[in-house]
C-alpha cells in the first residue's frame, strides 16, 4: 500500500483532485482528516468532527472503509485492500513544523501539489469569504485582493521552497489544465503513480466554478497586483511543470 499526500494553497483544485483519485475502488483519499498532520490534537479533532467525517465518506464514494482504517494508516499499522491511501489538506504546507514532519516521517509518500492561476485563486478566496464571512480561521479567508494575494504567495512559497525540494515522489498539478483537458491529467497521474487508475469519467470530478470569472469580477489593477506579487513563484513553478 502506497501513501498519497495532497497539499497546496487553498482553492487550487485539491478537492477536485480527491474526487478524481477516489473513482477507482482500490484508492482511498480522505478529505482534510489530517492523517499526516504532525499534531495528534489536530488529527483527533478532525476525526471527531461529524461534518469532516461525512465529507471524507462522501468524497471517497461507496467503499468498505471506516475511520479505523485512517487511524491505522496514521499509526503505521495498516493492512488493507487499497493500493493507495492518503489524505488531502492544504494546511499540510501552512507551517514549517508540519512540513518538516512530512519530510521526516513520510519520505515514501507520493506528494501532489495543486497549483492554479493566482488571480483565479484570489477571486475564489474572496468569493468563498463572501459566502462564509464568519469562518475567519480558514486558509482562504480574505476580504480584499491584497490579503488574498499575500496568503497565496505565502502558502505557495512554503511548499515550493521547503516541501517540494525535500521529498522524493512529487508532482505539481495545474488546476487550469485539468479544467481544460481532464483526461490528460489521468495519464499524468498514472505515470506518476505507476499504476492504472481506471478513471472513466474525469470530467465529472471538478466543480462548475468558472475559471475565468476573475476577469469579470476583478479589475485590471487588482489582477496586476496579484500577478506582480506572484511573478517570481510563477516562474519557478512553470520551470518545474
């Protein structure tokens, strides 16, 4: 059984990737249960949260698993029918403590980093914040473009400079490419994992969010601000993809 760890800046398609990878019956990727989080407290809080458990079950589909499988995976005791098990959580790259723990304890894992047009990401931050204004502790909370841009730069720089260079198996997934050509991503993932995933409907797994909505909702000045702040990181990512 191999481990998959999905992380990256929030609102960059990590959830869509979870739904895609969960199509095969021999793959189980939970959604933000913190299976590989350095803190036992954070993990225990997640697995006691009924909403988080329901989300994990929904994203995984109709598979014969329960929370004990996830607990065993965290404790290194897993003996399972699944070929791949893992967890997605943007917060895996939110702190150096977490990233150092991942590097030290999960060198054998397959790391997938999600990436997206920074302007689209910034607009998604603001749109989601508008829908859930009271949820101030989440990584996508931003009331203005500059705050969104600073968070995107910080989170992306974390995984790009610290986590990505220090893990063996790694892949950067561009969410915009996935939206445009979903079938191509399946081939990329199969090559990366060296396994036939048998995903037959990749186009059904991403959200209906308009990837170009930011062009209408954000002014040119705001877009240029985000692009400027992100420019150096974009050059680095483009050279790696």
